[in-house]
């Protein structure tokens, strides 16, 4: 139990720091692309998620879940998870923005907060399969 609480706290720190990277890059990309592309939310989501995901994979594999298994296998599973999350995030942010026209980054914060729980469970039980201890 104590090990799981510590792991969750480490994951929270890892996720919050990856989130800061993600939202900063997302906001920068929105500012740069909004006038030039009708797909700016999708493009911004993709770029920000790739950058934050590289960081997140490294931290989660080594520090949070202490996975000593195959980096290649874990990375493939992590990429699949990221693609699913990225598609869900971009689609939901775009759809909600289309409905209520509120700041894109605010919507992204709300959407990604919900996806946070899904991501922890997937990483814990599918991607890294953390060992206790």
C-alpha cells in the first residue's frame, strides 16, 4: 500500500511536470499556427504531446515505475497509449471549443485532467507493469 502511494505521488509529479511542458508548447503552437491553419488545435496537440511524451516516458520508466524490462516493448506500448490519448484530447478539445468558444488551453487542461487517471492505470498495468518494492 505504501509503495503504491509513493508511486502515485511520483506519477503525479511526473505528470504535472510533463503537463507544464505540454501546455506551454501547446499554447506557443496555438499562437503561432492559429492564423494559418484550421487544424491548429490538432497540430498544436500533436507537437506538444510528442515533446512532453518523450520526457514522460523517460521519467516514468526510470523513476516512477522502475521498469527494468525491454525499453523497446515499453516504448511501443507507451506510444500506442500516447496516440490514443492525443486523439482523445485533440478531438475533445476541438469539439468542446466548437461548442462553447472558450480558451483552447483552458479546455485542454480540463480534458487532460480527466485523461490523467486513464493514463496512470494504463501505464501501471499495461505499459510498465511496475514491480512492488
